[in-house]
């Protein structure tokens, strides 16, 4: 990583993603330095909005961090539940929701994966997961590292998706991306690649996933 980028990690900084400003607190994943969030919101921008029974669309942003995915979803008209286990990320996402005047569309909750939204269903689920195995050393490291996060996400995803609901998941070849794909294929789900970028030896891919039998498909 270049020195000028490294200096922005672990500090309070104002970043810009797709032209929008985001405050990033020291213990929060920086969506500007790392490319995964940018690719995820680009895929979101191309996704048709569908709702169950024609009601207001609902989105769930798991591991919201600075609130990047939640804010882009809210700007598209979704009512968003944004979840993060990191209390600094919860605070950061709330600040950014206020900064973008979207506090009435984004409900930020602290908790682990689907625990804060038990019994609720969504038309869209966004997930930028920790790519590496192991116990996180601190709150910021939890954005990168988890013991069984991928398996628990795959197991819990069907219960929170509305009929026809979809997930957008961003994965990197630097991490254990095949583990999550294996778990999703066991459900079973339809899995499509909708965005992919090569950065040297790393490949970042956004997957569109939908329970088999769900209606509609991704339209790039």
C-alpha cells in the first residue's frame, strides 16, 4: 500500500466515494482506500428495484461500516436497516446518515450479522464480508477477519429475503471467497457475477444471489 494511503488508516478522515463524502472514524473500515465498497455500490446502482406486494422497498446492509451501502441504497429509495458489530462503525454510519439527510430512511443497529433484524424480511441484502479466517484482534480488524462469518451469513440469508429478494455480495480472491460460494450453492441459490475488476493479482467480484424460484434477474 502506498504511504499516503497508509496514513489515512486509523485516523478520522473525510473520504469521497462515487462523488459522495463520507466521514470515516479511526476504528472503521475505509471505503475509499479499499475498492470493495465502491464496486458494490456500482452494482447496486444497476440493480432494478423490486418489492414484495408493491410496498416500499427494504434493504439490509450487513457490516455497514461507514454506512456506504446503506446511504447509496437509501438514495435509491430503500428503507434501510444498517447493521454492524463494531460500535464505532454504528456511530460513524449514523453520522453519515445525518450528513446526507437520510436519518429517516436509515436505521443503524449494533449487532452480529442478522441478530438485530430477527423476524424481518428485505428485498435487498448487501454484504461486504471479512475475507480472512481467524479471530479479529480489534474492532477494525473485524472488518477483515472472522472465524465463521461466511458460513453463518449463508445459513441466515434465506430467512431474511422476501420472495424475489436478492443479495449483492462482494468477494476478493485475496480471501476465502470460495467458502461462501460453496455455502450459497448448498441452499440452493442462483448466483451471477455482475461486477468484476482485476487489480494486479487480486480479483474483486460482486455476486448477485437469489433463492431458486425467485422472480426476475439482474439487468446490467
